[in-house]
């Protein structure tokens, strides 16, 4: 109950796209069936967990912004990939809650009621909200914005729920509102063209306006396998690169996000940097303010 109250600055860790199986699939140029090995991703996910476990003070939670595994619903290696990821994640310090966000590989590019139900059985709800220290967090299923043609009623249900949540924000005094979703609203600018890696323009604009009106401070996502981001009327869109396969010049990494009274400050660290050095003094000073 006391999580509604602001108790001073804290931080959390954001990761995205561990995506067990993509590195092999990408190397052989067969993203449909080439995901029969994921030893490399297991090592990277283990490195991520070890880096997080070493941090002091502990982060409030560790959120994974989708594409937990590469195997799409109904494909051959999916269950083994999920099992191996769970085995790695269960070594996360038990005082650090895990927050899961559904990605397109977790529920399909055009999800169905069945693929979403399966995800929920395995990883928890596909959308939900929670409070930490006076900050309101929303986790969304961005596939319903991308292609809900197989389950329009589920898109509608999320929409009704989201409006209810944002109405709570108006009534309840909260320091900040922060959103997690897999697909970025945009990569660099709010008016950029639609592509595989962002949401369709008219959909995006509706969400941006809704978030702006509700005072959402930041949206954190993955999906792009590169770092990117931009702003829209005071809302920051933060796109984090992958724990797993890199599609650009970034390193396998995690983002440290510090929430203060006034602002949200974040930095992307490579896994090796976070493991060996932890969070730099400059950010720790922000946390101590």
C-alpha cells in the first residue's frame, strides 16, 4: 500500500530482446527456422543477471521489454527457448522483481486470443499497472496496436483498461507516469514514416496525444536492437538495444533508469561495463540527491 507514496529517488533496470535463437538465425540468414541454437544468448542473459545481482543499492525491479525468445508461437524450438530463459532468470536476486513485457515474437506479429493466453500462462499478464515509490508504471501489449485483426475485442479491452488507468492518474497524486511496451511509438521523431520498427502514424499520434494529456513522462521500449529515441511535447521515447542480437553498432547491454523528484535520467551500459564497474559515480550522485 505504501508504494503510492514518494519516498525519494530510486532506480530500475531495463533490458530488451534477449531473444534466444536470433543470433544463429541472423547469421545463417534464416529468421524463420534458423533458431536451433541459442548458447550465445544464454551466456549474455547470464551476464545480464550477474551484473544486476551485483548492483548496490539494489534496483527496484528489472523489466524486460519483449522478445524474450525468437521462436514465434507454434514453432519448433520455442518451448526449449522459454525453458532456458526461465532457468537463467530464476537466478536473479529474489529481492529484485521481474517485469515482463510481451513482444511480437512472444505472441506473434498478428496475435490471437490463443497466443496471448499462452503468453499469459507462461509470463504473466500482457498488460497491467503497478506502483513503485509514488511512480505509476503501465505495461502495454503493443502488438494490439500493430495488428489486432485476429483479436479486435482484445485491443478494445486494453483500450478501455488504459483509459481507466489514465483516469486514476488524474485522481491519484503520482510523481511520474512511465510506460513500457515492446514496439517504440517512434524511433527518432514523432512524425517519421511508419516502418517495421515503429507504430503506424495515425495509431502513434492517438497514443502520443493520450499520453501527453495524461502527463506520461517516458515510454521505454525495445524491438529495434539498437539504441534510439526522441521526444514529443515533454514525453521522452526511449528505445533500448538488445541483451541479445545487435542489428546496429551498439553493444549487448542494459539501461539504468534513475527516477528523481523532478526527472528521469538514464544511461545504456554494455553488459561488461555494468559487470565490471557498476553504475558510475555521476549517476549514483543523482540517486543520492
